[in-house]
């Protein structure tokens, strides 16, 4: 997560988000940067418009609470069915 935060900080400051700069930000926090994680992050950010993604994330976070609550209710039903099925399986094991 610290690598993503580092990339966001660099972007916010108008600096280039590249391997060297992300490593510097992570090192400045007192941690040793993992080269493979940094490379993976930079590769996954290629071609991504960070401003657009942040705007999109802001719109999702600002959605009305009622819509979010409805979505949560729909997701709960299948979870309950799974729980009941697993409970039935356990009762079969123990008689």
C-alpha cells in the first residue's frame, strides 16, 4: 500500500511517477523498497490517467447511501444461503 501512496504523492506534487521516484519516497519513509513491487506498480500504471481514476473513485465514494445500502442487501442473501449450506454440512458430520 505504501507504494501506491508514494505514487499518489508523486502525482499530486507533479513529479514523474517512475521506479526511481517511488523508491525514493518509500526510502524516505524509513522502509526499504521492494524492487519487484515497485516494478509491478509502475507497470500497472502504464497508460493510466491517474486524475481520471481519482475522479472516478470520488464519484463512487459520493454515491447516495441508499444505493449502497441496497447493493449490500442484495449481496447478503447469497452469503446467508452459503452459511446455511455449510452449517447443514457440519451438522451432517456430527450427527
